[in-house]
């Protein structure tokens, strides 16, 4: 089949873009041809169809989001009219993409789950229902899971397009909590396909390219390098990582954040920077030096995200909420010691499988600090733990598991 992937962006190190790449690899080895349409393209999707209005940062799209969720415009009819005006343009572009590439099936990536682009969600509803084209709607996080979308005057629109439903749509959720809530709220059935990683492929090690990473990023070999492999958004709970490192008290500790601040603004980053200064934790943001692939930019060497993990002495993942947890699987893959906050999906779908992490229960407590200190003093115990975690993830979260699940979904059409 010709499968068309539609999303707001297909580029960079955000969780959706990274997960789509894994789906693409599996679908291609199943014999399907992949095509891409998004508001930002790069890497595996760089040859796709670029439609700027699909990106959530497009000026018109962003303005509509501000009116819908921040300003709460009293003139709802005018807001809806403006949404539908841009919807018409986007739907036309999507139709052209489908026809030009002879698309047999659409794979919608989160664009009908979280309303970062309202006109895109509505345009997809109209396209899918009008054309009757087979569709897999891959939902990473729903609007009712995010506080920023709770206050609005357009609930009817959200409940009809985020997600839409039709006989030709198959819904995929990434955890059992989302599956249950989608059924309860909208009476929509879905299959759970968790996030995965290519555990069969050997990981990047320290090699001639990345050997100088510490020096290039102004770290020394003696620094205790703690990796926070996430975007800088409030739900990532990065302040808990700061408190953890303050209480841990290891000399020359550096907290390295690999992803950017652009998704939700700079306010949280500014606050984190102030907190880090007060706690005397050395906090570094290196988004300008880390990307999905190795390369050069602005006269500097660019490292892939996978180059960073081998240099990490510890990984922190103190999120309050995650749709699943790409960074958790990546850490297991690289066999690194990890501190994780017990966010809801972790408690429901990951922790019960038997993983062994240093767990926080919403805050940094003395038991977690002492447990971590003991582990850091026992490399043999750490090696035992990370090997056990790898074996569990290989069984439950591999590309082979994804392929089996995708066969199940495609067989329902």
C-alpha cells in the first residue's frame, strides 16, 4: 500500500517524530511505501510534502489556539468561522497530497488527539469522512489529558474532531489509561500499541565521532554527567531533577538537557534556571548541539541524541505525566541507571512488568536519595539492574512487537 503520514511536524527529537520513524521502518519492511505531509519535515520525512499551515507555530494557527484556549473569546461563532476558513485551505492541501501520491491509507499522527492545530483536526475529519479513505489514527495524548486545553468554549468541536470517528478509522492509543478514557468519553474502541525501540540493533557506543562530546560541550571527563533527555516543558518535572542532584551532593555534577524550550515558551526555562542557581546545580541546555542525526550547523559539530547517552553517568526522568515514555525505553536500551517519577502510565503499563528503577513518588524523598547513593557505590549491582531492564524491554517493547500489532490493525480493514 501507499501510506500517507500526516502530522503537525515530522522532524527533530520530540516523542511523536521519533516514534513515527519506528513505525515507518516497520511498515516499510512489511512492504508498504511511505509518504509524508507535515508543517515541518526532516530526516526520514525530508522528501515529503511541506504544508506550512499544518504546523502549530504557524501564525494563523497559533492565533486561533490563543483565542480558543487562552483568551477564551466571547465571540465563539466568529472563532469557529475563522477556524473553518483555514480548515478549507488545509483540507485542499491534504486532498492534493492524497491524490498526488495515490494514498491507500492515511496514518494520522496525534493531529486528531491534541488540538495544537484546530483547523488541521477539522480538515482531517472532513477528508477522512468525505473520501472514506482507510485511516489509522495514532493518538499519543488527548486534549482532556492536558490542563492547558481544559478551559475552552469549543467543546463541541473538540468532541467531534479530536478525535473524529467513522467506520473507516482504526484508533490506536499508546497506553491502557488512554484506551479506557477514550472508550468512556467517546465510546470509541482502540488497540493499545505502546512506544517501542529497536532493541535488536546494537546501540551507538563511544566512537571516533562522539569521543570528544564532553569536551565540545564544555564538560570534563571528571564531571558527573546527568542526562535529562526531554523537552523543557512543565510536565517534565525537571525541578525534581534539580532537587535530586542538590541532595545527592556529588562534586562536579552537570545536568544536561538535550531538547528545546520552544513548545511552551521560555517561562519555565527561566524559572528552572533561577532554581538551579539557588540550589547551586550546574544546569546546561544543549539543544543547539544535539539533533536526530550527526552533522554540522553554524560552524559547530552536531551530535545525535544517541551520541549523548553513552556519556551519561545517570539519567533523570521525573515527569509528572507522559503519554508513554520514549526516554525511558532509550535509557533501558543504553543500559543506564535511571531515576523515574511514578507517573500514571508508568504505574499502569510499565512498572508492573518488573523494571527496576530508582523511583520517586511525586517528590524527592530521603529513601530515593539513599537508594541511589548505594547503587552508585555498587557498579556490579547497577550492571545487574540495567541488564534485567533490557531483557524486559526486549520482550515487551521491540520493533517485532510493533510489527505484530500493526498486522493486527491492518487486518481489520
